[in-house]
C-alpha cells in the first residue's frame, strides 16, 4: 500500500511529477539538502599532474513536505515507521554533477540507484518523510 501511494503521488493521473521540488509552500524558502560523504579509499595521487582518484560514499537527505503532508495519511497510522526503497527515477531527487577540472563533467546517479524514504508518523501526530539518496 505504501509503494502504491507514493507512486500514485509521483504519477498523478499519468503525469510524472518527479521534477517538482517537494515543498508545500515555496515562499518558505529553498529546500534544505544535507550532504555528507565518507572517503573509502585513496586510489591514486599524482602531485605533479594535479590528479587525485578517490572512492567514497555520498549521502543526501531532505524532508519531503508533500509526501509527509498529503500522502502518508493514506497508508500510515499514528506510531508507524517504515523504510521504502524505490527506483531513482520514480521520485524527486536533487540533481548532482561531479565537476572534474581535469577533463569532464558527469552526472551522479542513474536508474541503477535506489532512493530510500524513511517515513515516521509519531504518536504526537508529527509526520516525517525523509528522502535519502
């Protein structure tokens, strides 16, 4: 039921809404996205040519106001918590690019990625829909 409600939200009557920033009221300002990164390995470093090759993980988190306000009540009860993993292109995600001063600009993320939603409907009635990418 949760997947269906989320997909129905992002495909409203067949219209794909995954390019709409998940804000209820745009006058509240920009959507805050928290970014963190962990460095897994330093693969190569060449000080003479200015090249560095690293591997790591990057996490982006944001609060999806629309899902929390309009979608969650259709499938969640007070006190419920759940995590959903959905396809990258089925919901809104921030666009990210990796700028390589040496030779290229590459998009980060593609259809092989999964988007994680953490949903919580607290006993006080507070609803949280956090996207994690």
